[in-house]
C-alpha cells in the first residue's frame, strides 16, 4: 500500500509506523545507509550461493542465531542485512517469532535466491526520502492525523482458527480486546475528519454467524474482497478466502 501510494501520488507528508522494530530498521537503513547495506548483502549472497545444501543450512542457522542476539543499537545495518537475508532464504519469506521473540522459520528450498536486489533497494531508497519512519504503537500517530490525512491500518489479523497464532508477527498477540481498542482509535480519527481504511481477516470464512467485525464496525462500510493465502498449517486458511476492508470513505 505504501509504495503504491508513493508511486502514484505527490504527497506533502508521509508517516509510517510499525511495532516490529526489525522491519522498521530495514526501512530506515535502506533510506539512510544503502551502500553499506548493499555491500553486506552482496557478501552474504556470494557466500551462501557458493555452498552445498548442508553447508547452506549451517550458514542459514548461523545467520539466524546472529539475528536473534544482535541488537539494533549495536549494528543497525548488519541487523537489517540479516533480516533481508532471512527473508530471501527462509521458508516462503515468512516472518514468525516464538514466545521468546526469536525468529524461528526454517530455511526454504531455493536454488539461486536473489539476496542482494540492488535495483529494488535503490528504488525503495528513492521513495523513502521524504517519509517519516517510526517504530511505535499505532495510537501515537494520533498527533500526525488531521482532516487532510488518509490513514491505512493493517493490524495483525484476527485468527481464523485456534491454531492460526503460529504465525505470530511479534511477541504480544493481538487479541479481540486489542481489535476493539483499534476500533476506538478508528472512531477517534474519524471524528478528526481523517479518511480511514482498515484491512483484516473475515471470520465468516469459518463461521457464517460470526459477526465480530460487522458489529464492531457497524457504522462504517465493510467490503469483502477475495484474497489468496499460501502459508497456513490448516487447509481452511489456504487458497481463495475473503478478507474485509473497513472504511469511512463514501463512494462517489
């Protein structure tokens, strides 16, 4: 969503935030220190591609372990490079952490992964030059938002099954009470005159009687759209499913 908007509109100000510190560090590093990032990624790519399968697995686990314990404050560029490396070589590009907050995705089966995508990094660098990038709770964006702001919110999706939390994005889970807090925030910024769009899972994929979001956002427009999901341990969550888009924007 961010890069589609940046590619199509000339905006006065752009503000993005996320609670995932590693992700935000990647964006900040691409914007502020791209040359060093590219250098590290090129070295990782050369090292990884030259190895046989067994040695690749060992190399992957070494980098994953390094990623676990390297603090951003001690090595922001290396931490960003490690996250990109893991994203390019792990199973299905999945980001998942365990209850201790440690990235635990196994290595994927790729013959020749493009770990250092210099062209893409340079394109992202260009787009991010005027973007404010912060790692913080979404509620702290309230002071940025006014009646000329478009706000897109992409929270951790409500699980479709009891086992869906295996894909935890951060250590803290986004339970139904958190979803209700988010709905209150949406109401607050709606009152400020902002245009708001929220995406989430559609519980009616599993239970046609589950009106959780329909009730929570009954004063807004809810649109159900098709989405394709590949990564899921349960067949119900794979393939074509519905997601919901919640908006206060009146169609013209």
